């Protein structure tokens, strides 16, 4: 079935509305996601102040604002202009300095090595070319940078939960019809292959799952379907947390190799100075010659390319 990614424009007004559908990403998933992301970023980088983070598929800014609250310098990319308008307005009201631009996962409007970290949550199961999306993320990462993601595993259990219970069965459904296509879910071994193909080194994955018994979760779903509780009530009631169960939603990180250290060794031939070359030169030679000294200052510094300067075909977030 075709995935309906137009709903992010159609329902963009619900991102920050406790009674709206898209807000369930905040009430249900943000607590576990933000805890995972912050822990992984601190483990890899230490301090987060000023860390350049790209939020791919930022939507209405739910994760972007949380990351900014950790001290990161955040740029958000999303193909939904309605969602971006909501994100900008909410950030302005909260006093957050976040750059939001239209863009797609498979063709990011940033130069190579522009950011320290890329966050890609609730995106890969919506795009037709997840390997290209991962490769683009790796491209814009600086050497030593970190890619952080979550996505949905393609299992029988995920089909029962995300397709049947969450989308199709009226007594429990809370997701929009055709939000997900089970065939587009990604198995961990497939995700690892995408990461390695992009030159990233993956770390072990973790699950994100409700920490309440299944009967209680189903009771909450039925109560929401009957209008007895809001989407926000449902999300908070599920108590989603990190889990060893990766059969549904799973999350992970992958690191880009650091840049090789510049060599300070000179060959025996080049280290011997010809007296004729130094005759009349009273300046002593101190320290090795570095290859980087041959380049003009600032050549390695890139500036952001705005989305208006680079366009791509719309890609769901």
C-alpha cells in the first residue's frame, strides 16, 4: 500500500496539541528518544554545548527543541512546509534559536562535513531509498561524527502492532490509515548493511517499547478510540522506555571514522637540507613542515547551503 506522507502537512497543526494525533510522538516517544539521544551524544562527544546537530525529518520540532535544550546548535530539515511553519512559530514563542529548512533525507541541503551529529528518528521507514538517506547523513557528518536513528523492525510482531492494532482495527486504531507499510520496515541486519555501506561503524541496537503489560496497553488504545482519553493521555500511559525487545521499534548509533592524524615525519631524503639552498638564510629551521601549511587559510571552512539553493524530490519524513 502507498504510504501517506501528505498527512504531515494535513495534520501539521497537531504537533504541539495534546489532543492531536502527531503530538503522540511527543507524549509517547520523546521521553525515551531524548534520553537515548542525550546519553549517546554525551558518551561520544562529552559536552553538548554548541554541538552542531542536524535533525532529519524534524516535523514540528519536537526533537529539535529538546536537543536545543541540551545545549546543541540544531538545524532541522523536513519536506513538510506546513510542519516547518509550525516548528518555526513554536521555537520563536519559546525563544529557541533553531534553523529550519525544507529538504529531503536523500538529498540534504548541506555541504560535506557540516555537522557533528545527525539525528534521524521516525524517518527511514517512510522513505523509498533508506540506503541513500543514510549515505547522505554520512556525507554531511564531519570525521568522527555520530549518526543516531530509530526505525521499525520488519517482523510479524511489528505487523500485528503497527499495522493491525495501531492502523487497521477500529476498536484500537489511533494512527492515520496508510501511515506505515510493513514492507518498508527495516530489519536490523539491513540497517547495519546500510550503515556500513555509508562508511559508518554501527554500535549495538536497543529497543523502545511500552513498559506496561499488553492488556493494559490495549485498554488504553480502546479508551482513546472511544474518545475517553486524548492522544497525549495515550502516549504518556504507554510508558515507552528502552528495552531489550527490538522486534518493534529499535534505535542505534553509528560513528564516522575520525580524520587521519597529519603526518609529521619527513623522509630521510627530504629532511637533509642542501647547504646551497640555505646559504644566506639566517632563519633557523624549527619543526617539521606540515602538508596543511600548503593550503590557504579557510579553504576547509564551508558555509551552509540553504534549501532554496539546492532542491530535491520530496521525500517523506
